[in-house]
């Protein structure tokens, strides 16, 4: 029952684009599955196990897929930040292109669950990714 609940929660996080939280719950699910069924995972957070158990293979595959989505999301954010900085400096902050790319960044921000004000979060990302 707990394993099912973990899987439900991680799917919700994944659909919301909260990949770090989804990965956290996938790893907990893998740990619980390993403890409950005694399948051959060498370490609690080892996703490269060599056993042939279909359930643990599926969980490890899902962990890798979510990791890929997170990486692609980070790449998309980096590209949006570059575009935003360029549009803002060349076209101004009120130009439709600048506003559109800022809205795209805001969509990514909303998926993070961060509680900081958006403009503060954006400035931190600009400093972090582009300096």
C-alpha cells in the first residue's frame, strides 16, 4: 500500500514537472521495493543494479527517464534565459518577444514550487546560468 502511494505521489510530481521531487520519490519506491521483496540492488540509491527483476528494472528505467526530462528542462531554461537576456537588452523589457520568453520562463518557475518572488528567482537564475 505504501509503495503504491509513493508511486502515485511521484507520478503527480512528474506530471507537474517537479522532477527533483519525482526522483526523490522514485528512489524511495526503489528502496521500499528492495526492502520488501529483497531484490538485488547493491545500494539504496543505486539505479544501475544488474538484477533481472522486472519491477526494479522498471523503477530504475523510470528514474533514468525522469533524470533525462530534468536535464532537458534545465537545457530549455538555459536557452530561455539567454533569449530573455538578449531580447531585454536589444528590444527592451516591454517588447512582445521579451514578454513572451519571460512568460515561458515563468511557466518553468511555477513547476519548481519555489516560494521566492518570480523576479528575484529570475535574477538568481540569470546570474547562475549565464555568468
